């Protein structure tokens, strides 16, 4: 918990733009530099900044731990699910061509979905790790 | 060409300076901050090599989030590193020998961006053309990462997931017991 008003106000102002930038990096990865890994880290940094300034308990109120862990697993499942979906439609694992009306649109859909899965997993792993480290009590404190 | 040389020389000098500073510091927080600075310079170096995606990753992961995680983990470590009492001549000799071999080998590397070098001849032309014709995505890095090498990226995602879950499980026991203790102490107060 930080009482410095400049930090608190600037965190509140910066929070939404950081997430917006993360989403831009996530979904613009097909056209420019970026993708799931970078976007996940950027989105996670917004939540970590909030936790650092307002305290871990406030951060957990903003983004509860159970949702965090659920999304952490959902990202990997989404990636694997796209692979399974293409198998069920009669192609090989992770062959996106079958997912859309034309091979190109199938590729677009597949890449968008798996990048989103990567982003979900990476961002939630980072937030979960930060929370675990911060709320970890070492043996000395007991 | 000459400007590229100046930029590269500057970046290498900064990297060397950070490396020497890293060797000399014994305070953990300086080590963490200097490692972050090193990653940032490395990111700039990747930009001079036109590898913007790698630079982006290095800047966000290497300089950004790993610094935060190091700082969060550092709270449980002593502030100063202990003085190393072992002899340092053998490690130094090994490093110099290995570095010398690597520099010697680097003379055999093809020039950066040379079209006739083997890496640009094998499968890369297929990827570059396929990214335009089969996938329709301007960023070739994304099409290789997500489509042509989708299996590898799936593996990477699962590695991140597994590593995260493993750390959470390792730390979980301790946090739970402390939470229970807090509850017990609160009950006592009330």
C-alpha cells in the first residue's frame, strides 16, 4: 500500500491504456511486431502495477485468484482445443485451414485463437507468480 | 554503414560496462536492476538486427516482468551477496577460453543478411511465399510461430503453464499455513 498521491493517481490513469496497449499488441500481432507472449506480459504488468501501488489485497479484489487460476488453465486449453477442433473436422492437429470458409480465413481464425490462448496463459501465470511470491511467508516469519 | 558501426560499438560498450558493473556489485537490488538494463540494451541490439519481435519480447519479458518477479522474490533473500572464497582463476580461464573459441568460430559465420547463406536457402523461401499466399499475414514471424511451427508454440505455452503451476504448488503450502495462522490469531483477538 502506497500513500503517495502521485503514484496512486498515475496508476489509475495508466491502468486502462496499458491494457489497451496489451490488447493492441495481442490482436495486431498478425500485422506488426507482437503476439500472445508480449501481450500477456504487458497485460500482466498492468495488474502487477495495481497490486504494487494499492496493495496485494486490493489487487486480488480487482482480479480474484480463482478467476486468475481458471484463466491460466483456459489459455492452454484454448490452444489445445483449436488443435482438437481441427482434428474433429477431419484435418491434422493444429491444421487451421479447415476452420474457416477458405484456407486463408481458417488460418486467420486459428492464429487469432491460439495467440489469444498464449496471451491468457502467459498473463495469468505472471500475475499468479507475483501474487504467490508476495503473499509467501518464509520460515523465519512464523 | 558507418552509422550502423557506431551504433553497434556503442551498444557493445554499454553491454560490457554493465557486465563489469554486474561482476563488481554485491548488492542484490543493483544486480537485478543491472540485469534489467542489460536486457534493454540486448533488445536495442535485436532492433539493429531487424528482429523487432525478438526485441519486443526481450524488452517486455527480460527487462520488464522478470525484473518485477526478481524483486518480489528478493524480499526473502539476504540483501548482500556473500564474498566468494573459492579460487577464481580456473573459472576465469574457462570463460576466456570458451569466449575465444566462440569469437574464433564467428569468423566462419556468413555475413548477416547474406541471401546465399544456408539458413536463407533451405525452408525460409517457402515460409516467406507461403505467409503471403497460403496464410495471408504480413508478419512472417507470426505465421511461422503460430502456423508453421504451431506445435512448438503449443509446447512453449504448456511449458509456461507447467512452470507457473509448479511454482504455485511449491509456494502454496506455505501461504496456506500462514493464512490459517492469521485466521487463528484474528480469532484470538476478537
